[in-house]
């Protein structure tokens, strides 16, 4: 149960055929993205492709993860666009920099 030091194993799961494995990987990556975002950002094309795959049941998980990666990359416009695509998974009541920054951006625009 220690902290993951690498996201590679989870990133590899995003390529699996089984949607449940991909959803699991997205959920786990969502938890480690604050620490491992640089590594996760290398897989952003895969994450975006999962969001664009209409046969994938957990597209909103992919949108949320993409949003967080873009946030850490300083791409706030992209981050906000994906946050809005994540629907109810983007929790505007969360007290963290990610949510507060994007909510602030919404208000400014």
C-alpha cells in the first residue's frame, strides 16, 4: 500500500482490450497524477483516445484524468474543456488547487 513511484504499469493497462482494466487504470492514475503527472502526461494521447472512444463505458474517467494532466502542464483551457466533459466526476466542491483554479477560470471567462 505504499506510494507508487512509477505509473508505467497503470499506463500499460490503458492499452488493454478489457474496458474494466482500462477503467481501473484510469481510477488509479487519477489518484497518483498529483505526484506522477509528468509520467502520466507521456500517455495523454492514449487517455484522450479513450475519451473519444464512444464504445468505452468510462469515458468520463478518461476526461477527468486528461483534465488533471493538462492542468499540471499549465494548459488551463484544455484542462477546463476536459473537466466539463467529465460531468459529475468533476467535483466543484473539492477544496484543492486543481478544482479552485478551474472554477476560477470558469468565472473569469
